[in-house]
């Protein structure tokens, strides 16, 4: 299956489901190995505990036996990027030994998911500055194990699914509006995809998730919003995976040959 951006779209490109991993089969230990092989090797990044760094976790998981990516909707009470879709993450603290540790700590603080249950698979890059140009954001990729890390699984055994109700109930009410997942099959669904330019130059696909997010929280959307990329929840009264979150998702999907 493929989707071609409309004629005349700057940077028109193809989205394809011919990926390095299955889009409908639940994650298995073999799938995780294939992911590690496809991603950049994770590094400790020790010595970079500078206040101008941040780290996010791109969290793979199984949900209802579907291979998925986990997202959060930032709380409307936050002063920065409120009401927007994001990955868990934040500033690197002086107490963090690495960017990886920062991403795992922030995931625990925001979603209540213990670092002991997260298997780090790799990283993507290069890192980008945030919209204000104050923080360099390092994207780490991991898998969320529902029952903790267990090396005893056969390599083709379906890994246990996350309990999304439990994740939503334990998420920080101060920072997180809701938590949701996108099955990998939705990442190539033409009806959800829109050709977009990251910071006015680099093409990627933003993903409409309005209907999914509206199941879990009330939305008060401005139909005239979104004239500037990365500001607001989306364009034209929608909630989208876009901006820096959408760009990092796109980089990862290209590296996995899900998006071209």
C-alpha cells in the first residue's frame, strides 16, 4: 500500500507499508531485535547534563495485541505547548547521568511507567532544537513492557499488552491531559495523513488523531488555529501529531521503512 502526496506539493513523497517490522502483528522479542538492528545504537551521552538539553521517549508498546506507539496530550494547564500531542520527556537535569536516563525519568514522572519496565532500543537523529531555540531535544526509542523485562520469552511470543486504563489513571494530572495509543496500521492510513512541512522546509506526514483523543477528554478546538507549525494542537480545529513530535515520528518511520 502506498500514498503519494498531491501533485505540486513541495517535497512530495511516498508513504509505504513495506516496513522492516510487521504493522499488524504484535511485538515479539524478535521484532524488538529487528528494531534495535534498524535504529542507531543508544549511547549514554554522559557529560551532557547542560540546561539546554532535553530528551523524549518514543514508546513502542502492544495494546490489545496491536503493535502501537504511545502518546500523551499535554495538560491545558501547562504554560508551554498546552493541549498538544507529545512524547513523554523534558529537560535533562543535573542529576541525570545520560539523556537516556532523563527520558526514562520524565516518562516515569509523567506517565507513572517505571524505567525498570522500559527496554531502550536505540535512538534517532539528528536532534532538533525546540520551537523557541532554547533546548536541543534528543529522541530515544524504547519498548514498554506490561509486566516488566522478562528474558524468558520465546523470540516469537507476543509480548503482553499495556493496560491503557491503568496508564491513564496513573498519569500526572498536572502535566498530562490524557494518554492514547496509535496502532502502527494507522500510521499509513491515508485518511489520517496530511503532507506537511517541518519548519517550512522539510516534508513529513502529520497525523489526524482528533477522533481518538476526543474519546478520553473534552476538546475545545479553534477552527482557525494552526497557521504556524508547532503552535497549537493542530490545523483547522483538529488534534494532530505534528511539529517536533510529528517530525521525530516521521524520522523513526523512515528509518523503519514504514514511511519513505
